[in-house]
């Protein structure tokens, strides 16, 4: 294995990690922002109000995105395994 292929593997793994994590991060930011706006408008500053909805919605998002995530990870692993003979 040469340096270019190692860098390519690291870049692809990092990109896949960002793509897989993006839906959860986007949902967390949007829900957090909405809850913060509601707390600012109602002047309710209870910390648990922000955690419970965010956890529930992120859990639902994970369940919704899980098949796509597994497909992407299996696709990446298959590509890696098929590339083994050419790297030897």
C-alpha cells in the first residue's frame, strides 16, 4: 500500500463519517434552535425541557435513517474488501 491509497482511504472514511452523521447533527441543531426560541418566548428556562424532545426526535431520526446508514456502511466495507487484492 502506498501513501496515496492510504490517504484516499482516510479521506473516504472521513467523508462517509460526515455523511452518515449529518442527518442527526442537522436534526439536533434544528430542534435545539426551535426549543431555544420557545424557551425564550415563554421565559421558561428549565433544562430538561430541551433534553427530552431532542433525545426523542434524534432517536426517531436514527430509526428513520438507519437503513440508509447501514446501506452506506456495507457499500463502503464491500468496496474496501474488493480493493484488498489490488493493494497487495
